[in-house]
């Protein structure tokens, strides 16, 4: 996991737990980037993901998960999830994906349920 510094509001920078992938197709089943299909997907966990989740509401229905209490929120280029029941104590409840089409500059999240 790589740590970055992120803007949290009020002029304060905060640590960010994130990783990135440059790919074509989806981030779930990535292929090598091509001349016509290049996307960067950044996945954020922990407090940074919670901050984004809180800011991009409301909840999106239907959610990808059928588990009680799980929630999804989406805006163009950003998709966040809240997982109520964790399968591993090392995981976090919040996770966000930010996708950017490197050809057009438009938001482009390519994660599947």
C-alpha cells in the first residue's frame, strides 16, 4: 500500500491509503493499455475513502451487494462502497475508486460488482 497526502478541507493535508492501475478494459479484469483505451484507476481505502463517501451521497440503488447494510455511492468518475460486515479485520468499511480516461480526461470508473 502506498501513502500519499490528500486535501481534507480547511487547508489541512491528510494521509491517503491508495494504489493505482493503468489499464484498458476494466480494473477487475485489466488488460494492457492501448493507443485507443487508456484509463487510470485509483483505489482508496480507510479514512480518505470515508471522507469521499460522505461527500458524494446520496446512496445509489440498487447496490452491487445484497448484504444487509452495504451501501454504494456514485458520481461520474468516482464510485464508493461501504461494507457493513468485514470478512477480514485488516479490511476497512470504506473503499473508493476514482477513474480517469487518459485519452479524454473524463471521469471513467471501470470496476464491476
